[in-house]
């Protein structure tokens, strides 16, 4: 049986170019994860793939996948939910999501994946059923609302971990892949609205047929039609390759002070100029070492909410602010 990352398989005959789009999105995801793996093994500075162009790239990829979920949901079940097919594919995605959670909890328990892209796909597939019979304009407006909500409404009422999948809490969530319902379900709804419009206007024929050259078409369609398998297999393969590379050409080992300082400057530079951040972070390192708490700060046992770290941050801000 062919599996599908979107958890929903388009009705036959398949739209060849839709499979190609899935294949392209999966290749893009693999390139991003390659960067993440090189960062994990120390070839890139900590936080590199979590900000800037890398972060934007990751969000484009995630948005594409989730739009395809909504698009395929309309294709497969827009004229009536085929429950057997739907539940079988949903079960595949749920099991795969559970496996990701267990593996990442074992490997990186401090930032394991408890609600990543597969968890979002499973939840969105169920929630999307509620919108199948609605007009495209209503679905599109709902998409805008879902995307906008977390930018205008968060609450400490959603801080308990049970509510973290919603994406409306005020606490900072630590996870290697966090794709909460708000705002990401909005991408699924946009995909549903787009499919409805294309069906109504006859534009769906644009996705029929193949691309050239033929070998590329076959390769991308094969990946697109086996997207769940590709998703589960590609990262173990990539991380194994980088692991082997690290034994042949090991990365330069940075000192804890360099690692902490680089992460501090990257975070600080979001709202401040680089010159101030360099001085501020150097001051934080020196002051925390003087108080014998640098090791705790580096290991994450003391974060920015720790009273003593807040005191150091306030002192270093005061000492290095332009006069």
C-alpha cells in the first residue's frame, strides 16, 4: 500500500504533478535536515538552522506540506468521507508520530518532539473534516483567523503542558520540531480552500500529467507517493552519514564560553545592535564565572528566568548601555 505524508491519498487517477510537488517538498525538507544534522554535530554554530534564512526556509517547507494535507483532503473526501481509507492512513501517521516522539525522547529528552509535523498532520486531518462541506471563502477566512490568533492572543491559562499542542501558551516551548495547531492548521485550511477553488474553476487539470525530463518526473513522483516512508527513513540515513563524516573530518571543538557566547549574541542581536551584544554577552560570561554559576548556565540548569541570571543580565545591560 502506498503511504502518504499528508495522510490523505488523492482519488484516482492520480494528479502526477501533485506527486511531483510532494517530492520537491520532501527533497527540500531533506536539505534542511542536512543542515540541522551538521549543526547537531558541531559543524555549524548553535542555533544556525533556527533563525534567519534557515528558519524562513523551514517554515516554507512546513507550510507546503500542510497545504498539501488540506489540498489532498478535499480531493480524497470532498464528495464524501471514505472512512476506511481515511482511518487507515490516519493510523499510519499517528503511529509514525508516536515513533518520532519515542526516538527523540530517548536521544534528546530535553527537547524531544511531542507535537511535530506528523502530530500536526494527524490532528489537522481530523479537524479538516469539519470544513469539507463549507464554501472556499469561509474556509479561507477561517485560515486567516487560525494563523492570526497566536499573534494577538496568548494566555497563561494555556501554559500547562496539556495545552502546548494548541500553540497559545506564554511559556517558551523547547522542542526540535514544534508545529502547534495555531497557527499551522491555517496552512491546511488554505490548502483546502485552494483545492475547492481549483475544482470549481476547472484549474485542477493543471496538476495532471508529468514533467520533463522523464527520469526526474519518475523520481519525484516515486518520492511523493511514498512520502511517509521517505520522511521516516531520510533522517536516520542523513544523520548516519554526518556521523561517519565526523569520524573522518571531525568538526573544530568550540569552548563552552564560545558556544554560550555565540548563542547569547544571536539571541541578543534580534533586538539590539551587534556591538552592544558582544560586550553584553562577554560581561554575562565573565560575571557568571565570577559567581561560579557559568557551568550551570551553560548546561541549562539556570535559564534567563533564574533570579541570579536576571541580576547578571541587568548589571551587564547597565554597564554596557551607550551613554
